[in-house]
C-alpha cells in the first residue's frame, strides 16, 4: 500500500492510496480533480473509489466532476451532504479494495457526519494508516462545528486513540506549526513538543509536508490526547478530561488568530477617499 500525499488549496491534503499489485487506487478527500488526475496518470493507476471524510467543500468539492470523468467511480461517506455519494458507510463497516482493507470509524463533532478511514493490508510489514480528516491533526484536533466536547473526547480516546500505536496519521490540513505553538503554550516544559515544533518549522521552511505522524507520537505532544496529564490540566484549570478538552478547544480557537487580510479593492477605495463621506462624524 502506497500513500501519495497531495497538497492542495491553501493548506489541505488529499491522498491517493495505491494497491501496488493491481495498480488500482482510492482517493481520500478529492477536493481538486485536475491535480488528483495528474497524479493518477503519473502513477499509472486506475482510480476506483473516493473516500470522503466529511462534506465541507475543501474536502468534497471534486466529487461530482470526478464522478463525471470516471464512469463507475464509487463515492463513500457517511453524510448525505457529500456530493456524488454512491455508498453510505457506517461505523465499523469494512471495505476491501484489492489487498487494501478499510475500516470506517465514525467521529461526529467537526461535522455531524464525519468519518475517518483506517487502512491496512493483511500480511504486510507496513504500519497501518489512519485518514483522520478534520478530527485529528498533527498536534491538534478539529473544531467542534457540529458537535460537543463529549463527542470529541470519545473520538480521540475510544475510537482513534485505541488504534495500534504505530498507525500513521494522515490528516486533512497542514496546520502542524500552529498546533505545536499552542501545544508549547500548554506545556512549555514538554521536550517532545519543542523537538517536533523545531522539526515542523524546518519542514515548513522547505515547503514539505509534516504528515504522516504516528499515533504514538501524538500521545507525546498533542495536548488534545493528553487531557489526563497534570501540566495540561493545570493549564486549563480543569481535572475532568472532557472539561479539559472543552477548555483546550476554546483556548486554541482564540490562540493567535490570523489577522484578516485587507480586501484589495477596499484598500484602494480607502486610498482614493471613497469612504470619506461614510466615516465623517455626524
């Protein structure tokens, strides 16, 4: 099983997972069809299916076009809002693509229909892979747009956290440096956070991805997986793990929010004085 990491849009990842004996492939979160099909052609594989983690446009917007361009393409997901959906999957359901096996893991919170995909090949020495979408990031977790801290706690501890520790984590966005800067604020004495942050900054400078991490690593530096650790509880002022997680998410949401980029036409309008009449004091 070969995983191609494909950077698209501002900071998204989509993935092409190749079954090397048959040269057939499945895509995860096919947001940019043109780019995906370039990789499909370059790798000389046949695209058989799309696994969509959730319905947000930056993960699913390419489904309709790919379904049109690739007759017979199967599109899997757990949310009826996913475009071109052909197969609705449920928690624990297993799929097979040649030698590649997939277990669907339902992780509602970021969206109410979010599904992660755990993949492996029987009798393979390679570590399994988790495609975690916007539930688990390197050093962080997704925002709770359509769910609760209780749900995310279950997702991270009972569902994803229970997977083999050598599992490679392929997440939906490149936000590792931002996540680890926050993790360092939470645990300023955590040497693993410091080391991973320095490494991630270098990867960022070299324009290289920071995925995959491993689940074992995430438990060492990801504060959202460390809610029972004393320094993390001290930072949040909470001891109940769900409340620790809830407070962490709120703190992360407010952590160094990127400044709004000025709208270029609006800036020109200010330069030309067009807003003058509206700004005058009455």
